């Protein structure tokens, strides 16, 4: 039997293991999900809503235990894990209500002898592949609308953080959602992903992760013409205009950047500051960043935990070394506490200034607590820099001038824009990107649409 060892990234200690499902076991789970769709899709919307609400209640009743498991396997501070449990159940609560609002419509016919009726139907069995950085919320953000729509659901969690997902699935079953309606399988992404995309029974793939993997899933889904939803990589710019409230911009940038040690797809990755305020802003930012407490996520006062693994750590170090070799100046951080043999990797929050576009950190997504600062002279220049990557997930800007704000919002090529707001995510809003940052939206009324088919009935001879 092959197992995946789950380790605490703050200490390197083994906290558990999960069995790697065989190809046969995964295909059997897929078949069970497909067969269960016939009955689950016919459960009335009010009953599905009640079951989702019960699932949410059970998660909240076990909030502290779930948060502890999440911190142990992901390294994020315990306060963030507790917040993520709330974030996860907010999606279940939202889609428990949306289940009852999947309205159809009638269309006036072009002849007296016809009636035209439009209905919405679930797409079928949905397969999800979720990331390690938000093991609870990224699963419920997919499972809740799928189940609300009447789809069955199977998820493969990230190898680094399977335990949170497994516990949430157990609670779904305890709530009364049938075991074959919502399932979890464990394995390695390339292997399980291929089984998902090849299966004729799976009608939709939903994925959160890197752009290269998303492209491969889209390509492999083409043979069976599956529906796909992709929430892919980001490289979020933050534009600080010359009239911005600097204290607000500093606080909101820190909140965006250093959540989960900078390991989020929408965190601030490129800081573009007007040249007239760059020195003052940089000083204020570095002073506050240097006060952030780094440590084990189980400690109540920890604000920044470890990065997830050695691969992620090496990428961060490489980006900083490349930037400093090309002229960037470290004004805060660039310190490490890492031991590859023991298996823990801490990066102290780092701020770089005098950054230019030739540096890798300005072109590649940084999944870690490092923030580069560059300057601009005109808003047009800032927009060109911000839009100058293949990514278009999230962007932020700070200004108190409505004309500047309107201009930036209309010209930034991103699916999510925060104006004086570094934390725009919520269950009731559509989350997703443009360009190579994804396809589709999650959250809001838009988030259930990808799990539905439109069916048109024309009744004649009346």
C-alpha cells in the first residue's frame, strides 16, 4: 500500500498519512458518483438546501479541531485557519440558499400553437482538484454550488494538505449527504488528473492551481468535451497613486501580501508607487513589515508561518537573489530559518526597492512573503506595467481621486479589482480572472452557473 506522509511545514514532523487510492479505486469512485447522480439530481432543491445547511453547522461545531488540523498541515497561523473555516462555511451557506433560486423561464412563442419553456439542469458528476493553501475554502467553494445544483462531486485534495478535506467530507456524510454523492480520493495530481479528464462519466472539471497545470487539464478535457472552471495563477499589482492615504495603503498591502506567508493567488506581488511618495511609503511599509511575528502557526501571536515546502522556498530565494544581483535593495527582511533535512522553511517578510522589470520577481508569480517596489511617473505607465504579464486575476489600487479610480478600474485587465481594499474576497461575489488566470467565476450568483446546463423545451400542436 502506498501512502502520502503529511508533515507539519513548521517543524517537519509527521502528523499523519493517507492511503494513495489505486487507479481501480478511483475509477470505482467515479462510477459510484455517476450512478448516484441519477438520484441526487432528483432530490428537491429545498432538501438539498437543508442538507447543505446541516453540513455548514457541523463544520462550525467542529471549527477549532478543523482549524488545528489545517494549521498543522499547511503551516498557516491558527487565527487564519479559524478564519478560513468561517470562509469555507460562508460558501456552503450562500449556495444552500442559491439551490432554491435556480429559476427557469418561459419565452413568448412566435406562433399561437407553441409554448417555450427554459429550465436549468445539473451538468452531472463534477471532479475537483484543490490546492494546499486553502484546503477548506477552495473545496467548499466548488462542492457547495455543485451539490446545490444537483451535481455529484468528487475531490482530490493537494498532497500536502489532505487531512482538512477528508474531515470536511466526513462531516458532509454525517450531515446526511450520501457517501457516493460527495467523495474524496487521494493521490498524485498528474495521475489522478488524467483519470478525471479521461473519464466519460465526469462531465465537469474544476481546478484551482497553477496556469501550466490548468492548461493541461483543459487540453485533456477536450476529448470528452467536459465543462471546465479554472482559477489559475496570478501576479497581482498594487498601484499607490500620489494622492493615496499612505497609512491605509500600507495596512491594506500588508494584509493582502502576508496572509498565509504570501502564499495566495491574489496577494500583492508587485508594488507600483508614484515616484513622488515612494521614499515615504517604503519607509512606512518596511517599518510595519519588520514588526510581523514569524513562527509556528499554532502560536497565538504568529502572523507569518512557514512556506509549504522546499520547492516553494527555493523559488523565493532564487527570486530575491536574482533581484539583488540586478540592483534591488533589501530594506526589510531577507532572512531565513530553514532546514531541508528536518523539513521546515521560514522566510522572514521581505521588502525590496529599486526593482525593475528585468527582474524575475516582476515577471513570475511569487508564492511567498517578499514584496518588490518599483515606481511610476504617470498612470498610463502604471497601467502598462500592471497589465504587462499574462496574468489577470487580482489587482489593487489606492487613491482618493475618483477620476484616478475610474481610470484605473476601466483600464486594469483583471477579474478582481480592489479600490482602497486589499481583501476583496467573499462568498457572495464572483471570483476569477481573465487572460491566463482562468476561466469562469466562483462565488456569487455567477458561481453556480458553471454547474448547470440550459434545457429548452418547445411544445407544439396546442
